[in-house]
């Protein structure tokens, strides 16, 4: 391990001093031979407690004279190889993914997601508005027969909560209300015969709903 560090230092000095290309090539070949020997004697996959690292196969350097591009390649090999090697063949690499700077492509993905979410929220708002308008139209739609207009669920609730579970009283009241010609007549009768006698509370939703249905009968 010490010889590898020595060869790396020597190669760095040769690059800084603009040494002869043949000398640098010889140093690189010696460094390659030492790395090959180290690779044969140790496990190929090395890891730390933070990250597992697989050493790449050493690149064979051609014997041709080195130019500027080859010198840059040597510099890159040196910076890649100049890692603190420990006696247990582990590589000490400090990597903090939280400090990674997002790439331009990641920024575009986030931007597209935000745009989609914005469109989705706008669509939901529009659907809510349309649903509110539809409910408002249905709420004001005239009713010809109060008995047919009251659904099964509403009928059950009205009988149990407004008419004290007396189904015949409910049926008679609906028949009587259907027989009126104008709403004021029906309202007067309901206030006298139902609201006072049964103790209806105007603030209850069921009472409001029942009165609303009667209004639609005469609208």
C-alpha cells in the first residue's frame, strides 16, 4: 500500500514538473501493476458503513507517446486513485446526499410535478363549483308530488325524527300538504299542526330540509 501511495505522489510531481512523457508513462504502468496485484489479493467489492464501492477494472494505458489529452487523462487517473486506502482494504468516502445540488433535469421534473398539481387543484375547484351549481339548481327545482319527491332515506328520517316514528301521521300530513294550492296555506297548516304540536326546532337541518321540499312543491 505504501508503494502505491509513493507511485501516486511521484506521478503527481512529474505532472507538475512537466517531466518527460516516457517517465510518466513508466510510472503509470508501475502504478497499474501494483493495483492489479492489490486487486488479486483483496475482495473486489469494498464497502464502508455508509456506502458500498466497487473498484473499477484498471484502465490499460497505451504505449503511444502522451499528448496534452493523455496528460489530462493521467491527471484524472491520479485524482481518482488518490483515495485514502486503509489497511482493511476499505475506502473512506464521505458522501452526504442531503448536500447534493439538484441537477437541471431534476429541477424540470419538480417544476412539471408542481404544474400538474396546480392544474389538478384548479380542476378540483372547478368541479366543486359545478357541483355546487348543480345542487343549487336541484334545490330549486319544482316538485309536483311531494310523496314521490321524498326519497326513501329522507322518508325514514322524517318519520323517526320529525313525526316521532308515527308513519300514519306522516302519510296523512304529506297528503294534506299536497292538497293545498299555495305555499302560505301549507306553511300555516304546518306551523299549527306539526311545528307546534310536535315541537319542531327551526334550527334543525331535518326541519329546514322538510320545509324546503314543501316550498319546492309550490314553486
